[in-house]
C-alpha cells in the first residue's frame, strides 16, 4: 500500500542543538521521499508524471517546501497563485512535453 495515512516515523541521532525548523525540514523531506516512491511506481505502470502541481495554502506560502519537493522529485513543482484545492481533480492539462 503506497498511500497510508497511519504510517509513523522516528527521527534518530537528534541532540539539543536541533531546532523545530530542523524537525519540520525532516518531516517535509520524508513526505517528499514518499511522494517520489509513489511517482516512481506510477511510472512503472505507464503513468508517468512530468510536473507536480502543489495546491493548497501551505505551498503558496512556503517556498522551502516547494524547493525540497522539486529537488527530490526531479520535476518542476508548480504552485497556483490562487486557492484551487479540489479544482485540480477536475482539470486535465495538456501535455507540454
């Protein structure tokens, strides 16, 4: 099962010098790695992705999150300028190569 919202994680080797920002960064990396696994499996079954559209309020205000995703997914991460949550499921964008 690739998408399991009950998965848990643990962070090892932390010390008192690590900050809440470090922990948030690790959490974002973890979700990006999991997303990369999902996209890889989709590609194995002839459903490749060429770009990611990261909708919602958090991606619109967190450039670090989008950059981490772009780096790990090795794809462009597009962020809509307006609120579009729920609209994306109704859109079919043309393939731009």
